[in-house]
C-alpha cells in the first residue's frame, strides 16, 4: 500500500508541475491544479494514518480526513470551467465548500477524536462522527451527476455551434467521470465491509482503494499527454459558446422563409461547408442572421443541429466528387478533407449516418464515375 500511495503522489507532483509551468493559466487549469493538490493530500492522509500516525499531530490527520469532501466540488468546477460555464463566485463556490468547512471546524474543536487506519474514532455518544460517513456517500453521487450534466450541456452546445468537434469535444471527460463512478461504487462497499461489518481486513480494503485512486489519477495523466487541450486555455470556446442555448424566438413564417432561402442560396453559391473550421457564428454572419435564429431554423425546419447539417452537406459533396472522374485519383479520405472534414473518424461516422454504408462500400457499389 505504501508503494502505491507514493506512486500516486509522484503522479500528482508531475501533473502539478506540468500545469504550474504554463506561462498563462486558464481558470480550468487552476481548478485542475486545485483538484490534483487535494487528491494528493487525500493520499497523504492515508499514508500518514496507516504508517506514521504516531509521529503526526492528531489535528493534522483530522484536517486531512476531510479532503474527500473537496474533491467533488473542485471536480465539478473544473468541468464547468473547461466546458465554458463560469461559476458564480460570489456564493456558489462558498456553498460547495460549506460541508468541508463545517466538518473541519467540528473535528478541530471536538476533543477525544483520533484517526485509526484511515477512520475517525470517537466515543459511542458522538452522533456526528457516527453519521459523518454518509457525507462521503452523498457527496460523490451528487458531484458525479452534476458533472455529467455539465458535460452533457457542453456536448449539446458544441453540436449547435461547430461543424468539427474533434479538437473540442469532451469525450475523454466521460471516461474520467466513469472512472470516478467505478471508484465510488467499488470503494464504498469495500470500506464498509472493512470498518462496519469487519468482513475484510483494513489493510486489504484500503490497499484496494489506494490502487483505484492511483489509477484514477493516472487517467488524468494519460489524457493530459494524449489530449493536450485538457491543459489548454478555452477562451475561444467561451466566445463561441456564450449565449448558445437554443431558444425558440417566435420567428414569423415570412421571416423563416426569407432566412431559409438566404441560407440555401449561400450554401449553393459559396459552399461554406468546405471550410473545415466553419462555425455557426461565422455562417450566421455570412448570411446576415443571428446565431440563435440560425440554430432555430436548422432545428425546426431542417431537423438537424448545425453539426449534423453541415456534415450532411459535406457528405453530399463527397458523394458527388466520388462520381466525378476529375477526382478519381483521390482516395476517400483525400476527397473528404477537400470537402471540409478534418478527421477520418468524423468522416466515416458522418458518411455512414447519411448513406447507411461506409465510404469504401459506397465507392465500390456506385457506377463508373462520370464527367
């Protein structure tokens, strides 16, 4: 267990150093840094309480025992920051910190408390200590659900605002949140089997938790290397995503008809979908309507989000070029990139969605290219 805890602390130190070395830090960087520090302190707590409890003042161990109550709020605020949702600093941050602060005040002013193998012990009449463990059950569930909700809102917003999502999606975040859920579902029963029901030895149970927590931290490190935008400033996303919530504005039928005609003419003449970086804001400027009106007419009258609408146009252009001898020398992905797609995976998914077959199957089944 000691080795596992030390490995996790080395991982935390490396990631903290990586973020701290950035010249310009975004708000999401600061939240992630705070989360890593608190997670590291939680690992320090288990290291001290299991192996060095006699050499550490009791108030230090008692203070560190509440760190799990901070990881959930910091996790949520990080998710909101990286998904362009700014927290209401004046009250919301303090509200999320309240359970930890209340717990900290209580354990520091209450006499007779001690930490034994990661668990706070007291006399049998202390109701707070008897039931404080429920905070460690309620808090993870609450913040996992809130984090999933924030990530879901973000995914919906970018589908309404961007035509290529590979560099801005938060799919990796779902993996992170799922790992948190796994850690929680496995960790809580393990702790209770060891402490309340005494069915598992303490060392075995907390060894298990230490391994899962280390793997949890490793996921961050893995995606930090694989997906560099995790540690990147997301200001450009905030500019695009601001006020992006779809709201029906009650456009008149005449105005809808005008906008639809203007959109169709612009698509036919300018072929804006060939631009791989096309956004709803850019297209709305080109046709002279607001982004929200563009979102409304696409959702209600085209039946698609901006992302799916543009990628259908790109797919149609790919199909047209596949049937043109002028492009016969190009590979499928070569044609796709010329038509505005910027990744093989996005192209394959969009093509399959809009045609029911893969690009290779489509090209094999079509008649000889014309032109």
